C-alpha cells in the first residue's frame, strides 16, 4: 500500500511528512515492463524517477493546487529527460528518455 503521512511534534515548531510509494511504484514498473517488451529502465534511472515521484507526491500533498505538479530534469548525459507528474489526487506517472548506457 502506498502511503503519505503528515506529522507534528507537540510543543515544537516542527512538522513533516513521509511518503512510501509501494503499490503505485510497483504498478508503474510493471506497466513499463509490459509496454516495452521487458525493456526496463536501468537501476540509476529507476532510482531517479522514484525519488522524483516521492518528492512530487510530498510537494503536491502540501500545496493547495487543483492541478498537476510536474518535475522535469533535462541533461546532456545518457538521461536526456526525466519527468514525474503528480495529480491533485496524488495519482502519478513518470517517464525518462535514455540514450546509450547509464553507469
């Protein structure tokens, strides 16, 4: 189960949130594998996209915005572009364009 929990520390001016994308992330990876004939992203790209999805979910959960939050990273290395999109209902999708070998 994917989870997002907000928390406060009593008596301290501190608040936080924690996210765990288990089901959502498993479904994203399964769809990627099914739609690309087993051609999965390399591990560093999966980690980058997972971090972007988690960061996007945390940001979207903490702003009052009824639209999509989109994080995009452009590079001149093998990962040309990485995108994470999180909707106001916290549904998400990610993609990346990889050219060549990722170390």
